[in-house]
C-alpha cells in the first residue's frame, strides 16, 4: 500500500485501544483511591505499570508514526485535526527525550515522591533536597531538547500544561495581582474579623452526605451518569461522558469543607458530563486543559458557590438539617462567613482572595529554579520570605512551608500557574456571561441549570476539540485578559468587608 | 534465533500483558456490578470489548505459538508446565473453530442472552426457543471440531468446564443420587415440618451488615486483602491473592439469605486469598476449577455453616443483635431451621438436600439436547415432568421452570454438573479431614482457622497448578468417589428429621 493511501480511519484501531487502556487505567486508579484493600496496591500497581507501558506504545510506534506523517490534513475534519494535533504532541514529547534518560527520570520521580512523603512527615527538607535538585536538572535538560527559538526553558515547561501560555503573559498577570491584591489583603486584615465559628460545631456526617447529594443534584450533576464516593483527597475522574465520578471527604467539625469541595468537583463533573457524545472516548473527549477545567470548578465553587444568590434557595434546606447549629444564623451571616479572608500557610486551605498569592510564590520560585539556577538549598528560605512578604505569615517548619505540595517531587514544575489561570478564565467568562444572563436572578430563582446550559453551549460540549485560548476568544470576544479577575476580586472583597 | 533457543522466560512479557488485561477487565466488571451509574454500561462495555479482544490476541498469536511448540518440557518447572498446559488448551479451543463461526456464535449468544431476559420477564419460552436451538447447534458443531475418539459430544462440553469428568462418571453419580436421595426426600416430606418462621421477621439491615462482617472476620477473611460490597447477585472476584472481593445482598425480611451467601462467598474468597504468592498473577494463580471452587464455598456454607458446632460460638452474638426476634429461639432450633428441607422450583433458593436434584434435571436435559437431538420445543414439558417426578413440584409457568437459569442462553451447556461435583468433592474432602481433625470440637471452640489452615495446606495454596483430580487424590488417597456425598446427605438429614 502506498503511504499516501492512509486515511484517518486507519488510525481507529490504535485510538480505540489507547482509549480502552486509558479507561481501564482510570478505573483501576479510581478503585485504588476509593475502595481497594490495604495490601492490594503493590500487586495491582505492577499490572498498572504494564498497562501504562502498553498504552504508551499503542500510540508511539512505527505504524502510527508512518500514518500521521502521511495524512493529508486538508481531508480531515476539525475533530480529526484536533486528535492529530494531540498525537503529534505526544510524539514530540516522546521523541525529544532519549529512552534511557526517560527511564532514569521515571525512576527518579518515583523515588523522589516517596522521599518527599518521608521528608514532609519528618519535616526534613535536607533529605529531599538532593532529589529535587535532580528533578530540576532533568526537567531543564528535557526542556532543552525541545527548545524553540523564541521560548525560554520555563516557557517550554509552562506550555506542557497550558498550551501557548508563557512567562510573558504570566509575568504581567502576577505583577498586577501583586500590585492590587496585596494592598487589598492588608486593608482586609485591618478590618473587623468575620465570625465563622458556627462552621466548626458538631455536624452529623450522614446529614452532611444527604445535603451534599442534594446540592449536587441541584447543580445538575446527573446521577445516572455519575456518582459521589469518598476519598482522602477529593477529586473528579471520568472514563467517558456517561460515567463521571467525584469524591468528597466529610469532617464532623467542619461544615463548609465537604460542601465547597462537592461544588468544586461538581464544576469539573458538569464539564465532563457536558462533552458531546461524538467526542467522548476520543483523544479530545475530555476538558480542554487543566486551566480550563479549573476555571469551571472554581467558577462554581467561588463565583457561584460563595454568593448569596446561590444560597438563597438552598440555605433553608441546610438550616432544616442542622437547626441547632444554624437556626440563629441568617443567610447573610452564612454567606459572609463563606467569604472570610484569612491569609495562612497552606494553599489547599486558602480562601478565594489569597489563593492566587500562594500560586504566585510557587511561580516565582519555579522561574528561579529553571531560569536563574538558584541553589535548591536556598529554596526554603526564599519560600518563607515570600510568604512573609505577600501573605504576612511565616511557616514554623518546612512541612507547612515548601514541603506542603507533592507536585515538584513528581516533576510537575510549570503546573501551578494553571490554577491561577483557571481563576482568571472563570472571571473573564463570568464577565461576558453577565451581559447575556441575569446570573443573580437565575440563582435566586433556583434556575442554575440555565447557567450550566450557557457553559455547556460555549465550553463544555467541545471537550478538547478546541484550545482554551480559542474557546475563551469565541465566548468573550477578546484575548485572555486577567484584569477581569483582579477587578472581580477587588469588587467582591471590598464589598464583603465594607471597604 | 533458532527456534530451540526459546525459554519459558521469553513468554513472560506476553503472560504479563495477558494477566494485566485480565486484572483490568475484572476490575471493570466488578465496578459495573457494584458501583457504575445506570447509563455508563453501554459506553464502558465498548472499551471492555476492545480489551477482551486484545487479551485474547496476546496469547493467541504466531510468536507465542512458535514458542510453545518449541519448548523442551523437560526443562520446565511444575508451575511452568501447568501454565503451558493452560495455554495449549486455549490454542486447541481457538484453533478448532473457524474465526467466522466464532464471531457468529459470539453475536448469537449476546442476542440469546437478551432474548432470554425478555422471555423470562414475559414468561414466553417460544421467543427464546429459536435462539436456544441455534446455541445448541453451534455447541454441538464446535464440540465436533475437537472430538476425540473416545469422547462423545457432551463429554467434550463437560470437559470444557471440568477436565476429565465425563458422562460415564456423572451418570453413575446421578444414578446413585436418584436412587438414594429421592426416597429420602419422600420420607422427609412425610415428617413434621420444621418451623423457620422466625427467619422472616423484620431484621435491621445495618445490624445484618455488622453481623456479616463479623462472621467473615471470624472465618478468617482478610480485610487487608479484600472487602465486602453489595450487588444484586452475590459473587466473588479477585485480581490476585491480595485483592479478593465478595458481595452480599441483604433482605430486611430474610435473615439467613445474606448470612449463608456471605459464608458461601467467603469459602470462595478464602480459597483465593490462600493461593501462594509465587502463583498469584500467573495463569495458574486462581482456584483449580469451577467444581473445586464450589467444593470450598459449599463446604463452608453447608457442611460447616449449617452445623450446630459452627454456630455455638457465633449464635450468642446474633441473638445479642436481634434479641426480639431470636431471644426465644434456642441454638438447636436455629440450626434445625437452617437445615429445613423443602422441595421447590428454583435452583438458587434450594436447600442443601434438594440442590443436586435440580442439577440432575439439567444434566439429563443437556444430555438429551446434545446426544439425543431432542426438539427444543419439547424441553419445557420435559423439564416440568422431571420436576414433578424428582422434586414433586410443578412450575406454573416457564419463568419458574426452564427459563429460570441464564446459563444456556450464554452457551454454557455442560456447566451445571460442576455444581454437583463441587458438593461431592466437598464431602469427600470432609470425610478425610475428619480423620485428621476433630472438626466438631474445633468449631465449638471457635478454632475454625485450623480447618481453613488444613484446606489451605492441601488445596488453596496450589491454585490451579494442580488439576482437581490430582488435588483430590493427594488429599484423600483415592479417586473421585461420590458415595461420600450421598452418605453425608443421608446421615445428616436422617438425623435432622429423626428418621
């Protein structure tokens, strides 16, 4: 057969197998996090390793390579083009790095992860430092292999997670954040503290579960195509648009923790349940990117989920379940408490306002690691300085400082900024949405489904068949613009604190 | 490379991949039965189909074929020989049947299964009959492809499920059963009926769960290497000896249902948890056969689980949980009720004594289907006649008659006898065990672990590295002998009914 004879259809068996293995691996991961017995993991993970390798080789092999080099792009549909783009990206990543180095790196990150766990537990950065040093060296080396003329090393890493978002744009974003949000935070800290003590009374777990299910149903999470389970760290997973699962963790003495995490994960889940049927089970059948996914989860969690309008139809049900704890708390008090700002040490527990400052610390350190050859030993001190400067708090030890996040141990340098981008995307989308929908009124009337329908129409249905930048531009009519986010934060928190 | 250079090690990547896919498929099946949302199945099963095909081709392909044809068996370990035997069996099965016919058959059974569901629901054998006819024709044709000189067609089918067990042996077994058990049943039906009405009061499901977990722990089910979930039909599954899962179904108005099914599934699970580490995740890392597996589950459920000695240390806990329902019921009354005999229509609800008579009906009909060309349309009438003759009951319709079981629709003709063999294996093993262990005393003293240790030593640890016949001979010192089973039943039920 002449090479030119290949059509996209010839790829189908490879893509099907790739997706089937993906599904299997996801289900096994899900099972491991939510159900598997204590001693199973060692044995099951051996099988997982074999399947992952098999999945990789399904796409990266001489037959597929020959096909994708010969395709006549003119003949492809938009979705096929998007799929092809994904495959080519995988090839670029895989071909740039010599197999031997990739193996070394995989072993390194696997060990680094274990060492990080130990270091965090024992509060000892020094045992972790040599591994982090090696991880950084590998990441720089690998980035060097695919370096393009106009990109710096850290740009290459950033683009691995969020296509076309580089330092130039992020520098501007974080500079504005620094300029506007740090002074705002200082003002808030002078203002009267919000009372949220009623969140931390005794809340029966079964009743919490009932309410979380109620809220997920209200948000439009389709239980015929998904479920809620429990796990140590909440997450969302999906194997196609008809099976999307979220987890929550319940605390007896913390009411908002499970609620906000359910709303957050439902944001992810609505995205995945909203992908069009034709796209699901293809390489572009999932959310467009980390940042776009976070934009949806954070839109629901923060912009919607901490608003008075959202809670107006829901709060009576919550009070009904917990009359002793909330009977004397008004809707306004409840929502105000949900928006309490308190600069603190741990990113994952941060409030809406300070969250991006935590990301900023990490962004600045990553830049220094990759672009400025900073010594790894200096990182803890730098971390602490930045926390003191931006957030006004000082870790007492590295476990609540630089050792708090798993990401770097796994080689994920360049990932954190997508959390911040997610927030900014959400605010930009919200700004446009408000021109078309009376969001406040819809929420007060319990019509959240119309908001979700809007997001489904403009974002969810496309999965990853369009790039985040493209989705944003088509919906908002302009390029990425972080100003909306900063403006949103200022307006909201000035109002919450009566500044 | 010269062919002769192949060593068993060259097979490893193929076997690893095969087992990894097996694990993935089992986990996906498990998830589907215990957790998956309503609409997921259609999408997930597409992926399952791809993985199953991939798994099949991992073993059945030219490279593996070349290897296994060239192995020098002298050089292989016992386990390797057992693995090789399994692979060769797969080849025989797969090579005997033309690919086109196999595809047709797969499609047929998939449709026949759906039609069976419909027919059962609508109580209409006539819509199912043409499919069953085709299934039978295919099974006969396929059996013909691998026919050996000394075997009849139905022998070939029987051997698919239970190696080396043929009609000759089974005819003798069922003849004795007929001769001894049917008269015994008639006598029992003249005796005073046992009162078991207290089983069907209101039993709180949460308390039932607590007791079922308690009983599983007592039996030695290792919760670090397994778990209990719920599903419509109870079953056991395992992906290696460190992850073995059982399901139970709870009924508010039926106390023994969940308890006996937990004991039964724990019997399967103890077998799988007891397989040696070196064997797990190999082709011979699971129980030796259906019948051997059933021998373990039925040993625990019937021989042990319905005995007074077993319940002596456990019953007080059950009474403590349900004082209103059981406070006035003595241990003896409770155990007697567990052994109530009542000939009835449905196999899966049958008591210990009549169970094998249900199997006998199916065995005789299967023989007629395969060896005597009986018309499919005559089967319902024959079914009903046999039930009347052996069990003294008459189905009012085909749903509670010939349509009750799924097996034939899926092509499983020749499978039922392994249930009966399982019972017979159990009794033969028990007969030997009693010579070495004071089973009654051990149970009364709560030392069930010593009984399980005995089975682990003689059966469980070997997985499928030995054939059932071999295990039986090594343990009991003699060939398969169904007399022990018949004798056990007679002694037990004559005593229960004071005959």
